[in-house]
C-alpha cells in the first residue's frame, strides 16, 4: 500500500472510521509542515507502534496571534511528502483553511489550566487555537495514539489536559526534543535565522543547560537556577528574552523551588524570530 494524501476532511474521517472500526490502530502526528528530524521521530513512532501511521500538515491560522508569522510560515509540501513517503507513512492529511473553518466557524475550545502563563501570556489566544484544531483533528483522524514533541512542553501539557477533560479516546505520547549537533532545538522557524541569528540562538539552549547543570549540582532555588542563563542571554547581542522559568511537572505552573521532573523553559526573540526551548530537570544524564 502506498502513501495516501487526503485533502478532504470528510474523506479523511470516513477512511479513519472505517479502519478503526475494522480494528486497526491509528497513530497520528499533527504538524504544521516544513518537516525536520523532530517531526520525523514522531512519524516514525506512529509507524512503529500502530497499524496505520498518519501525519497531518496544516498551518492552523487560529493559533497565530495577529502580527505573528502566519503569512510567511515556511512551507514545502513536495519535500514534506517525499520525506513522509520514505518513512513509510500511510496517510498524510492536508486540509485547507476553508475546509477546516469554513464561514462562520465559532466553536472554539476554552483551554485548560496548563495554558495559563508562559506562552499563554506572550501569545494570547494561541492555546485556544491549538485546543480547537487538536479537537478537530482528533475527531477527523481518530487515532488510538497521538504523538507530540517535548519541544513544545506547554503545548503537550495543554493537550494532555484537553484529552483528559474532554475524554478523547486517544493516548498521548510525548517524544524527546531533537537537537542540532550544537544543541539548538530543531524548529521549522530556524529557517528564518541568518548566520548571525543562528549563532545568537544558541544562547537559549545554552541558558537552559546552565540551569540544568546548576540543578545537578544541587541548586533548587529557581532564581538561582536561572541566574547564569539569564546573564548568558543578556550578554548575547541581538536577543531579547521573553520568559525563562521552571514549570511544575503536573500543573505547568511556575515553581519557586525546583524538583526533579519539573521543566526549565524559555522563550526568546532573535531579531524578529521567536524561539522556545525547554529541558526536563533530572539528577543525572
Ligand atoms: P510544529 O510543526 O512546529 O507544529 O510541530 C509539530 C509537532 O512536532 C509538535 O508536536 C512539536 O512539539 C513537534 N516538534 C517540533 N520540533 C521538535 C523537535 N525539535 N523535537 C521533537 N519534536 C518536535
């Protein structure tokens, strides 16, 4: 069976219903395309752990805040399809804005508590758009398992609460962040970075590593954990910090004192480009 590209939501849902009623398990990785190794690790796990592997490519307008990069978000459908075919993906779902939102769409989901703070503050309305599109995609693709990346840690926490509270019958798997050899977290938005920006962008993963190393030396006070990294970013020309902090393992609320399993996370502008990254605090590697 070759790879099937499905563009119609009705067709996607009918196909998914038919296969799941036949007893096939569907593994699903939602993406905004311009695929990199991070996306492909999700796709591979979907393929390995399920009868059918599905990937969606959809740049969801409702999760972009006015003034953000919706209009210039990088796209390359032909290359994405090539990569997914090489990975043995069964279904690629590529809907259009008109098909998803039509005219007069207004059924938005009020996000769960994990959406408060962090990116929820910097990008008002972002997680409302994320929750809404994830609900639509879950109802269309009907996966037994959905694969998301640790790279977007708050999004993963939000989706976990969304799935639990609305009782979507899908298991959530969070896959480790894939990085470039120098530590930069892979992101479609890295395509925006000039050579100079690219060098400055390293200060974000560097700052989180500073915090992680301090944690492993026994530091628990959040302000102390952040100090070295904040200075690193402050000393890197061309960068502007959005936020950096430590989020609780369960609630994703900021903590004053860190525990193993909590997430140290940050968001930073390099020129116009907004980057996010995070690391889970663990005692040892
Ligand atoms: P995006 O296309 O940016 O919306 O990302 C689609 C999915 O891929 C999300 O679940 C992301 O968390 C995940 N993802 C993005 N970058 C990475 C990465 N570097 N490592 C692992 N997963 C990633």
